[in-house]
């Protein structure tokens, strides 16, 4: 079998050559037995609509929320608001968590050694007292400059009344689309899950509440929102009142707090979305995550930016929860990982590629603004209390777009073995069902296959 590169871009070819030489499609796979029977039965499941596909259409903000946001904007200049929305998105997407003390000390030591190499000890020995003072002063100046260049100047974002409106316009549509995508998978795979209570840590303008109520409004009787900014809480409440402070909220039993409650209350669905970057240290992050996990009685969802740093924070929380040995805190990864092992993407320090996924969303419709759809990348993990019971959990997850080519398709997947694997699917080698399933799957979907040992066949 020859790899057809006629339709492959020049930027992609080096990667494909490298991966093709390494893997060369030498994996035998078979379609999950249950799915295979569904495909074979007359009028059954089509491989193009196999159960590993997340049937998620592009989501826009509900029309009533769009109208409410327009009403709240009022006389604010739209052009200025949109510019500030763009700046906020750029800032959040490039953000780093605060540096830990050991990281700062390591950088100080490294920079000090670099500067000392500029003037070795034997040369400094020849300097008089005045010369040593000048060298030390110059060293301190260089230390400060290089530390500033190499250390992210973290500080928490302060959201006032205006900043909260900017966040609602700039981040609301994006976060709503991401959360709907994540929640949709839970509903598809766990049809018996009907949450009755919801806790949102870092609730902001209430995006989590909007998305959860879109799917389970009939079953949820309590929405508990926690955000340190009272302006965010006030705006979230005003949106639920459709911009009229004297009107009744459109959802029942909605509560707002600025701190996590100390009570041992359990919630069926717990969410932390785009909030971990706001915590001042790893110690605070760990405390918050463990607190949320203790309050969780079903699913805990953690979502962050799809950057390397965001992916690392999600993985940090994932590893922390999976390390818990108390029987009351035992859980497993529901999505996206098909395993509970170390993340193969982030365990490779030489590869800076984050574990992320992509979503398309429609920005807020304001007068004089363009409605062109945008894309964003996000990292997430869904953790579930208890031991795994879903037999489809072991299906590999596509971690990059499927490359559909003439008579073959290339899929890059995270497998149940905790490894990143690339398979070149062909109908002749892997069978019609597996080939068509692979060809119709997209980034973020799961493939209903079992990867077996490598084939003995040699490919030229």
C-alpha cells in the first residue's frame, strides 16, 4: 500500500512521512462486537452515524439571552465593547498560572549561572573592589530584567460592572458552545443521568447554568453559583430576569455566593469552567478541586483554555482526583480519556502540543457587528464518582482531525492503553465497517474499535 500525498499540504507532509515510517498502518483492528451487529442488521446503524460520534450541532446563545444582552448593553458604544471583548479573549487565551516558589528559585539559579559565565571566577579575581561592585550591580540589573522576561506577571482579573458586560459579550457565546459540547456527550452516553442539583464554581455570568438548564431544566431543582465578583453575580441574576430587575427569574431555586459553602451538601453535577487560572497557587487549586470533588455525587467537569498551560491545569486536577485512595473519593475519567493512566500527551516534555479539542461558535449578535463564526480550542476532563461501568469507555478517542485521503484515512488517537497511536485505515486491511467508521469520525469523536496486535503484513 502506498501513501497518497497528492492532496496533502507541504506543512503536513513532514509529519506524515515521519509517522508513516513509524506506524505504517501495521495495526489490526476490529469493530466493537455490539456495534458490528448493529451495522450488519438491516436498517440498523450506519457506520457514518456510529455511536462514537458526538452528534453535536453548532450551538448559539439562546435567542432570549441574545436579546437580554442587547438590552443590558444599552448606551455603551458597541465598537468599544467589541474591541474590549477581543482584548479580553486574547489575554485569557495567552494566560499562564502564577509561578510557584520552586519555579522562581530555579529560574533565579539558572539566570545567575548564565550571568556568571559572562565573567568567569578567574576574571573576577583580578577585579578591584570598585570593579566587583560594578559587576554585582550589573548582575542585579540583568537578573531583574531576565526574570521579568521569563516570568509571567500573573494577577487575578478584577471584574467590575463594565468588565462583567465585556465578559458576557466576549466569552459568553464561546463558553456556552464549549459547555454544551461537553454536556451533550454526558447526556448521549449516560441517558439515565438526570441531575437534580448543580454547583458552578467560578460561575461568572451564569454560562454553566444556561447550558445545564438547556438539557436538564425539568429535573434540576437547585442551581448554586459561586463567583468572587459580586458584579458577575448581579449580572448573572439580571440576565435571568431578562434585563429587568423587577422581573422574576426564568429559573427556579437559583442561589449566588462569593465563596464555596462549608456545608457537606452533595451535588449531582459540579462544574469548574475557566476558573483555575484565577487561583493564586497550586495549593489553592488543589484545595478547591478536592472541595468540589467532595461535594460531587455524580459528575465533575473541569474546562480550561486549549493552550498548553490550560491543558496542564486540567491534567493537574485530573491526576489529583485519580490519586485519592479514600473509598468515598474514588472515581474515574469519563471523558475524554479512555483510560486513567498518565496523559501521554503531557508526559512528553519535548512535545509542547496540548491535549485539546476544537469548537465552532457564533459570536453575540450586536448592531454593526459581523456574525462570522469563530473557532476556539479547549481542554477538559469529565470525572465520575465510583468505578467505571460503561463498556464503551475503552474506545479510542480521536485527538486530532481525521485526514481523509483517497482509499485511506489517517486517525490519530488516544487509546485505552494510555498511548498515542496513529492508524492508517484501509478497507482491504481493516474491513469495510472499520474503514467507514474511521472515515466519518471527527476530532473529539470516539472510534468503536478494539486495537489488536500489529499485523505481520509488510507494506511497501
